[in-house]
């Protein structure tokens, strides 16, 4: 065999071996039989930590990986604008921007999604209903992979009013999912806003005002605390004197004797008072019975006393008007039984 044929045979064997090895790897990974779909998103946030091959998750479930990361003006240059979709004014603006470097160009991220994850019957519905999902709030967000510092793309639902889908300056080649700021970037933005607000606070003026207020308080306290201390000393002295008087009163034997006598009187009342109350009740019952039995006689007695009082009143009136009539007048004639006085 000639040397030229040996080289050809060797190259054929090596090529066959490489193709066979690549085929085994491809068949082992199963990618040849996977049905995939490319999705796009763009963001103005930093994608530091995101790389080709980074995971793509939908609500935490891995569904694919990042297939390409590039700038918007590289994938969709302005000079390639479609004449049927861009008017003259917008084309002129695009041509002007094409002559300048866009330092704020968004980053376009292309994701290869495995549709078999959603099942054989609903695999194609995921990409067909992307527009409806975007309307309801489907957004792409950069998330941290943990301590490694890597990023991955997470597709999840968000509030469409809080994260609206802004109009694009290009026509995407693949189904497009708007992006939402990452939680970390939102936190950094909030901290920067707070820091900026604190920068406008007049801390020197606040400190001067607090210093003046403290000085005024010290001045007031200096003028009044001494008086309060004097009054407090007087009050404590009076309280001490009152305490001594109370101790003297309590230790007086007469007070102790009086308290003991009062205790004895109270004890005696506790024993004699119930008997007295009981006797008083019995006396009241007897008096009530006596009055009930002599009620008729008492009424007659009261009636006679009232009639006697009336006669005395008439006699007194006659004696006052004509005293001689009482001494020299004839006695009244006797009334017959049943005859009334005229």
C-alpha cells in the first residue's frame, strides 16, 4: 500500500471514530430526539454570572438552557430594518443611531426550551400561547444560583401593571418574553434611592437644632432642679416627722388600752346584740297583738275625747263672749229620750 493510501485510510478511520464517538454521545444525551423551541428576552441589567448553558427554569422547574447571549444591536442591527414595518421617520432615527455606538444597548438572551417537559399533548401550546402568557404577566428574571455566584433565567408570572411589557425597537426572530428586574437589582436600586434621599437630609441643621434644644432643656433644669430638690428635702423631713409622731402614738399604752377596750366592746355587742334584737321583736309582736284586741275600745275613747274637746271649745267661746250668762242663766231643760237639741 502506497503512503498516500495509508494516509487516506488513517484519516478515514480517525474520522469514522470521531463521528461514532460523537454519535454515541448525542444518542446518550437524547438531544437528537428532543423537541426544542428558542425563546428570547432582553434586559438592561448586568448579566454577569450568566453564560451559555446556564439553566432556564419555569416556576422553579428546569425546562432548558441559555443558548446565546449577545447585544441587541448586533443581533438586530438598525440597517436591517424591514421596510414594510418601519416608517420613514423611524428609519431615519435608526440610521442615525446606527452611526453611533449604543453604550446602553440591551442584552438579548436566547433560550432553548425542551417542550417534552410539558407533555406530548401540551408541548406546543407553551410557545403558541406565549403572547397570552405575556399579557397575563409572564416575565423572565435573572436569579442567583446560590453561593457559586452564577445566574440562571427564571420564567414566572408577575404583576403586568408593575412590570409592563415595553414596546421593542426590533422585530424578534423567536417568541419573545419581556424581562423583569432581578430581586437583587431591585434591592440595589431601592438602597441607592434611599441613599440619595438621605443625601438631601440636612443632618447638620438637625444636629444644630437638637443641640439647641438640649441646651434649652439644661438651662430650664438648672433653674428649677434646685427648687425641686429643696422642696423634696422639706417633704422628706415632714414625712420623717409624721412617721415619728405615728410611731409615738402607736407605742402609747393608752392607745393600746383603748384599742383593747374597743375590741372587748365589739365582742360584747356581738354576743348581746342578737338577744336584744330578738327581745325587741317579741315586744313588738306583743304590742301589736294588744293593740289589735283593743282597737274598738280605743276608737270609742278617741271619739269621746274628740267630743269633749269640742264641748270645751264651745264653752270657752261662750265664757269669753258673755261670762255672766254662765253664772246667772237658767239651766237647759232636760231633753226627752230621742229628742234632739234645738
